[in-house]
C-alpha cells in the first residue's frame, strides 16, 4: 500500500515542488514538511490541509484510498489524553503563559521578539507567511498579544511552533512546566 509520505513525495516530484517551496506556499516550516515526508507521519495531523492547499489539491488526494479508513481508526484509537500532539500543545500554551507574564513586566521583550522575527525573515529562516503574521501579532497592545499567545486556536498553535520567545522562560521554570503537564496528562483516565 502506498502511504501518505510516498504520495506526498510523488505529488511534489510530479509538480516540481521542493520542500522549501512547499513550506513557503503552505505557510508552514520546512521542518513540518520534512516531518510529513517521514513514513511514520500521521496524515490526520494538523498541517495536511495547508500542504494540500500549497500543492493545489484536495487533502484526501494525499491519502491512499484503502488507507483512509485505517488512518481514521488509528487516530480514533488514541488515548483520551490526546497523545503526544495534545500534550505538546498544552506545554506550549503554558510556556507562552509564562512568557505573557514576563511581557507585562518587561515590554522590551516584544521589541527583541520583533527583531528576531525580522532577522529570521531577512536570512530566509522563516517563511513570509509566519514572519508577516508574527509581526502583526507583535504590533498588538500587550494585553491582546498576551491573550493571543495562550489562545487554543489553530492560528496561535501554528505561530507558537515558530516562536520568537524561545529562551525567555528560564530552564528551571520550563522543566517545571514540562513535568506538570506530563503528570496531568498521565493522571487522565
């Protein structure tokens, strides 16, 4: 059976689209595209719609017909806690909650984040979609910016994956957040 990664590679090859170009067209990172090209990638994960849109195809076209039902069954059989993706999202929200607390007391963090985004964009390390969106968010009043950072929405999740606030939360606090989220997830039925 031809899997998701093989179908994605084939469509990219047929259309002459590189990983870098697909990332830019899709508004996702190159790392996310590389992850999708791995054979163990779950095609029901976020980002597939963006990639399909970047290729100009329907997302279902990336799924092997005989594999759609199996993929759904695998996805539905995950633990109630949401598995690794949900834990990572909760961890990211909590880390950004800590960032938000610091932003209120040190507004200079916003200027440093803006400079980091501008540098990444200038050096081609961040797609124009993400750099543009981050610059819009960083221009918000501090309260609105802080609210966005901890929002449980697709837009906020996407931007948190390429955060300019990396390193703002000290290691001890970061480890404490990781342990707390992991313990809470393990305690779920």
